[in-house]
């Protein structure tokens, strides 16, 4: 697999595009490493590389999802570490939306989340939306650091990504919690309004 990743690097942005796409489908080595290597060579192209990687990832995401719908968790357990699959499954059990977004920052390969989403029948449109947010943050944080600091950014990438993870994850979880509360409240109000309407109609019927 390492030899494939090295081979893809020779093709520059096209290689990153392919790597990012297969990273969301089956390839065990994250596209992050190819992005960093290419950004080191040409820091001024780092943002363009981030865009290429982001687009490749989005195109590969529905393919990984389709594989999950067809094979369930069988493929995951066959080719990927059990601890990754178990951790991602536990995250989905708590909140699928948060799992996808947080998954963009964790060491767990992103393909685990795309395939698992299909296996658990998580809505594809939600996967695409939250994957776009999470992966955009991941690709563009790396791209921005290299664009601003050049090759010196190599030593910053992991540290900054960790800080973003520590800040972004709680914010995302709070946001999703508030969203869920507001949705449940709206449903409760709608249900209460429906019952009130039925009661009024029943009252009119009795008067008639």
C-alpha cells in the first residue's frame, strides 16, 4: 500500500485527487500524507491541492456508502482494524451526524465512516453534508498552514489539527444537541397543536 501511495505522489495534484477518492472508499493510507508531501514541494499551491483533495473525497464518499449498503460491516472487518470499526460504530450509536463530522479529524480512516454509513442505512444526503463540512476543515487547515508558513508548516500540522479537534468537537456536539432539542420541541408543539385541533373539531361535532 505504501508503494501505491508513493506512486500516486508522482502525479502531483492528480495523484492527490485519486488518493483522496479511494481514501473514502477502501485505501487504508489517508490522503493527508500525500497532501502534506505535495504541499511541502510547492507551498504556494497548497490551497489548490486542498481543493483537489476535498473534491476527490466528496466523489469517493457515495461510492464507499454504496459498498456499505451492499456488504454491511463484512468488508470493514475484513480489511480494517477491529478497533477502528468498533470505535466508529460506537460513535454512530450515540449520534450519526456527529460521528461523520468528528470522523474527519480522528485517526480512524474516513472510509470506515462512509462504508459504515451505508451499512447502518444512515441517510446519504446527511453523510454528504457532514462529510463536506468535516473534510473541508481537515483539507483546508493543512492547505492554509502550508500556504501561510511554507515548509515550516510541516511541524505545525499535527499540533494545530489536534487543537482544532479539541475546540471543534465540543462546539459541534453542542450545536447538534441544541438542534435536536429545537427539533423535538417543534415536533412536540406540532403534536400539541394537532391534538387541540382534533379536540375543537370533536367539540363542534358534539354541539351539532
